[in-house]
């Protein structure tokens, strides 16, 4: 008997729990991952028993357990993603002469892991350690576009979870899905002035060996200086950098 499918499902549940800002009910996990409810409850029981998940009986919800936190703390100490990505981002900045950064999805936000600044370019609000709403950033939209509609719904179960900046950004799940369809069609995300006035960004997802978007590389620039054709060339450069990082993470 092969245990690979069960192990994969356990990992998917744990990853889903880790990406939520708050604990979630088992029904949402089941729907997001396409698992039978009985299987979901059984696997959640295993995670709780091992300390990787915790059950909150008053709320009937599941969250990340203390053992998962210990694993995450070990990751932060080693910082492999940052160490592997840093030289790739440095080369991207030298090539494009624009600011570049690497971000990961954290709940409904993106968390900036690296910011590589180009000479004579202004600093951005997306500095290392900063968190911003995923739906108004190129990095966040690139990552969200790599998820299925069910996974996006798991991240944003209610319209009130969508945070806008100065009235800009998707205000409904339908609008968010429409934006993500465009991102998938173009192969990169794009935002203009949603984070910083007069500054735009393009973003590309970094995918692991399963195709899951584990991070995103984005390039930011002064909107007035870059034409539509130049924007596409920046997106192509970000795509090459994302592919290089994905290859190094899986080998």
C-alpha cells in the first residue's frame, strides 16, 4: 500500500493552515483541497496528535500547532530562500537597473523577504519585513494567480477580507478572480500606483516542483519612465529570474 497520497494530503492541509491569518473550520479545508470530509477530519486528527495542528473546540476551528511553529522558527534561522534568491535578485537589478524584491504569501498579506535597490532609485515601502495586502501588490497577485479558485477562496473566505488602499484594489471576490484570470493570461501581474503613488510593479510567481507558487519576484519602477513595451521586457526579465530561482530550489 502506498502512503504517498495520504502524505501529500497531510502536507497540503498543513500548508493551508500555515497560510491563514486565523484558524479555519474543517469544512473549509475539505472544500479548498477537494478532500472528503471524513478524510479531512482523520488527517487533521493526525496533525493535532503530532502537535502540527491545534483544535479550538469553542470555535470548531483548526490552526497551526506548536511543532509547526518550531519548524518555521528553524526555517527562519536558516533562511534558505533568502540565501538562494539573493544573488539572483542582485543580477536582476544589475540587468534592469530597477528595484527588485522577493515576497512570500503570509495569510492574506505578502511578506517581503528581500529588497534589492538599484543605484539612484528611490527606496520603496516594500522593505524587508514589511507586510502589505496581497491583492494590491504585484507580488501578491502573482502568487494568488498560481492558486486554484478554491485555494483563493480559502485565503479570502469573505469579501470583507479584501483590503483596499485609498479605495483602490479589488473590492469583491468576483473582481479579484477577474484580475487573476488576466494575470494568468499575461503570465505576470501588474499594479500601478496601488502601493506607492507614481510607482508601478510587475510580478512573477516562483513555483516549486509541484507548480505551487512559493514566492514571487517583482520589479518596481517610476511609472512615467516606462512604456508598455518596456514593462513587458521587465516582466520577461523577472520571469527568467523566477525560473532560475525555482530551478535552484528544486535541485
